[in-house]
C-alpha cells in the first residue's frame, strides 16, 4: 500500500499514459451511480434499476481491466526485465489480485 | 419501463420496505467510486486501486441482489397470486434480467 | 437436501418438463471437459485451453439458469399459491442460492 | 493455435511443471459433472443441483487461474525477456483472454 502524504506526490505508475482515460471513465461511473440512487429515490421499476446496476458493474470491470493491463505492461514488465526476484514478486501479486477479483 | 413525470410520483415498488437501506448502500457506493477516482488522480498503486474496484463491484451486487429479492417477494409474488398470465410475464422478466446480469 | 434411497425414486421436480434438455446439455459439458483434459495432456497452447474453459463455464451457467427458471416457475410458484409461509421459505432459499452463486 | 499432429508432440508449455496438478483437477471436474448429470437424471432437488454447479464452476476457475499464472510466468516472461515485440504480442493476447473470460 503506497501512501499519499500531501505535498509529496506518488511516482507516476504504469497507468500514467491512460490516466486521463481512466479518470473520465470513473467520472462517468460516478454519474451512473448517482443516477441509480435517483432511480431508487424515485421508486423506479426494480428491473430497470437492476439493468442500470449491470451497466455500471460492466463499466467498472472495463476500468479494472484497463488498469491491470497497464500494470502488467509497465510495472510487471519492468520488474521482470530488471530483476528476476522482483519480477516474481510482481507476478505473485498479480495472481493474488486476480484470484481476489474472481473470489477464488 | 415506468416513467417519472415530474409531480406524478411512481407508485411504491416492491423494494419500498427496504428503500432506506438501498439508498444508504448506494450513497456509500457513490463515496467509494469518488475514492477510486481520487486514487487514480493521486497516482496510487494500481493493485490497491483494483482491490477497491473489487470492493465496489461487490457492494453493487449486494444492492442488486437485495432489489431482486424484494422484487420477487412483492411484484412477482403478487402477480403470481392475482393472475397466472401476469405471473408468467413477471417470471419471464426476472429470468431475462438474470440472464443479462450473468451475460449469458 | 433430498436423499436418493435406491428403489425409492425422488418425486419429479420443477425441471421435469425440460429434463431431457438439461441432460443433453450436461452430456455435452462432460464431453467438453474431457476435451480440455485432453488438450492439457497434449500440451496444447495455454490460451486455447483457457478459451475452452470459458466456453464450458458459460455452458454450465446456461444449465444453472435453466434449472433455476424451472424451479421458480414450478416449486416456488406452487408454494406461493398453496401457502404463504411455504412460499416465503422457498423464496428465502432462492435468494440464498443466488447469493452463493454470486459469492456474496 | 498450435496443432497436434499425431506422432509429433507439442513442445512443453508454460504449465509443464504443474501439468499433473492441472490434470488431476480436471479429472475431478469430470467426475463432478457426471455427478450433476446423475442428480438431474435422478430428479434430485433443484437447489442441490445448483449448489453443485456452483462448485464445479469454482473448480474450473481455479484450473483457469493456475494455467494463466503458469502462462504469464513462463511464456509471457520469456517473450518479454527475449524480444520486446514478442513480449507485447503475448501481453496483448493475455489481455484479450481476460477480457473474453470476463465477457467484456
């Protein structure tokens, strides 16, 4: 877990190249979740709410996959190229992350 | 699809009893998504962001399951009890919703 | 959990109408899994094996959804129509089954 | 796609080290699927069948994750170390495989 002490920015990570894309997708997700809250507040039909929740889940998985792809292409690849032990550690971490994501 | 004409509130739906619960869960999800956006803006470590996306996906599925459960216990059950054809239609709709949710 | 004492057949269940369909899908899944075992035994390319595992998972979810649909349309509906308490119990059971299936 | 011409064995792949593990898990899955077929043939209670399908799906995902992990640790890593373009191609392939597995 990296920490974010104010004034001391984190080093740019593997997803730096696509950071704007990830952020704009996440802003869209924020809007979609607010939309769902509004649907429930307005007593909208349950099946329509479920359809929207499905769309948001899908959008979040797209963000996750994009971040994971950037991570493997940069952090993991750099570690593999620079040091076998560090490469192994990064690959272990990715395997664990996927396992948690799939709830295995 | 029910519509929401301003001034004319929708009739309360099957999830009316748990509406407050659903809304407070959704407000929490909104906060979690904003937190993820902030993590990406702050260049936080990719694996930590992925872990948070997993938590939000999980929270959304909890909301979806709660809504579906209320829907089946009220709308679907009422339809089944009042009219066989309407009960069938509601059950078809639930099957289709699950199929879409599972992307089959 | 119903038991299967030899000689005493279980009563036909909600999926009786589509039993032949479910069985033929399951026989197809058995063949697909044997195919995957053969691919691994033959050192086939990992990505091709993963694609096949995805196809089998999909096929199993189709069977599960078909069984669930039959279950709700017959067992659950009959319980709802015959006795409120029994209907509630069946709906609780379906909610729990979905929750387990989604690993919530 | 590698082909399997009889008599000409495929080269060992990234999962060679754990091949025995993968095969024994797959044999277990074969047995589980046959068990499910038998449950349906015997008119066993639908919810019990669904629980078993969930267990098999879980077991298949374990196999998939193990194969993917081996693939990344060997084929992908070797490609990354030997040639940047080949490394990129392997990483593209993994991203596409995950995307298909998650049905995005």
